[in-house]
């Protein structure tokens, strides 16, 4: 839907408002936010503010990036990869309720999503899992006490895990937002950061008395990545949580931790109730065709089939007759021939022009003409990209 179409819909519902008034308001909104949001998205927000109901099919077209979010927006839809999940809590004020939260990522940044009452059940029932892509629709934004924008999902909100029409590979993992340990300087003090690394050493937890005589708990461990290592300090109920799985050699991802100055003058990372710590799940890396080189092994590639597969039988050096299917694959960086052997030839034979596929655990070699080609092996997986 174009800006003019949105304006027409607004005027149709609000005939007392002129096109000039709407364009003037658009100009003011652009000045206010410094041009961070597209004109089309801004006009959609103005329409919502003026009571224009956008059909669900249209609303999905106005999908916002995380960086576009501002406080006090209504009917917001975002899609992101879930990188952290926090358990639900019950509370009782005027009436009993439940709240849970998670952190999602798109290419523009990270966002905390707060789920209220029945919507928090998706956490308890494990319907939303770390690593999956999810769509959050019809939410509203608020500014938290640290001045950050959050998305809240209440009664009118909708949550959909692995939504149709969304390509998971378009969304980053937490590694894409992780800070390398050797990059942490004093400039990071009091800032929230994300880390991925290996537990180098774990120290026993200790209890202590607070000023109000209540008891607290603290634990330390050393986290290491390929660049350096840093002490991590864990506080209170997070200690009990981490003691269940924290071991030397554990691969961890830490989301929303704080950097502080240690007693020795160095830097350390602090983990509290607002921090997520979990075992890091290995993510699949897909190579671009332009980056492929002879001799690369155990790699993943994805792309579009651009030639009809040619199927034939080939005699190997030991006299075995096997099937071979050859076709060309293309991504946004280049094109390359693929040789699919044996059982993979059966899969390749059914491919059609325009099919988008994933090739997992393949290798690169030079073909008969001296050009690079991708070749399958027994452990290769060939899949259609959803």
C-alpha cells in the first residue's frame, strides 16, 4: 500500500482532514524522529492514530524492523529470531495475572517482548523455543525504565512460531550481535552486552548477608572466546539456575549482561535477573557462492535452481555404475554447478527451475572443465528451502 493509498483511506474515514494536513503532519513526524523510519511506515502510524483499521492482510505488509520501533505505538507487528526466553511469573494486584518475556533479533537489532496473562503460556508450554523465528502481531510499544523500547503482547496480540512465508535464514543468531571479549573496554561500563564463549573455569558459589539481613548468593566463572577471556559474576537466583548446567567446557550464550569495573581495576561481566544465560546451540553457516574455493569441505550452500537437472549413469574407478544429476545453482553472488551423486541424484532429478534448495555438508572441487563445482557425499542433505 502506497502513501497516497493510505492518505486516501484516512480521508475517506476522516473527511474533515485534508491531504495537505496529513502531509504536513508527516513532515513534522519525520523531523521529530530524524528520518529513521520510512514515509510509508510513518503514514501508517498516523493512520492508526486517527482510528483507521488496516486489514490484517495489509497489516502484515507494514512489518516493522526493530530499529523502527518507538514508544506508544499500537497494532505493531514484528518478526524476529528468539535468542532468549525468561520464565513466566505470576503476580497479584487488583487481580491475579502472569507475565513472561523473551528477546528477539532481526538484522537491525534486539528487542524485549513482554507477554501478558494467557499469552505467557507459550513460554510455559514450550511453544516458543530459542533459535526459532516467531511473528508477534497486534502488540503495543512502551519505554522501559532504562529508556529502551519494548513490545508488549496482550489480549489482542497474536504469536506465531515459524510463520509461513518467512525465511529463517534471513534472521541473525545471537552470535551476530555478540561482542568479542577483546573488544570490551572501559567504554562498555554499565552498558548491556551479549557474549558467546566457552567456560574456562568455574568457582564455587558463596552466600552473603545483605544490609537488611537477607541472604544473597554469588558465583564466578571465566568465559573465553577466540580473542580473550573475562570473569563473569552471577548474582542470587541466577546462581541456582546456572549451577544446574554450568560446567567447564560448556558453550554459553549470554544475553543482556552488564560490564562493570572489578576490584582489581579490570573489567568483569555481571549476570542478574534481567540476563539470559543458556547453552549455545551451534548455528548453521551458509556460504555464499562467490566465497567458495577448491578444497572446502563440510559446508552448507543455498540457492535457486537455474538449469534443468541432467541425469545420467557414470562408471566409477572401481567399476561401479552410479547415478549422477548435474544442475546449476545461483544465489545473489554468483552461480555454480552441482553434482548430485547416487541417492541425491534421485532428489535432484525432481527439481524444477526456480526451486530454492539447501545443500548441507557438501564439498567444493574442480570439475572436468577446470571450473569449481559443488559435489555431494553420502552424508549430504538436500532439502527444499521453506
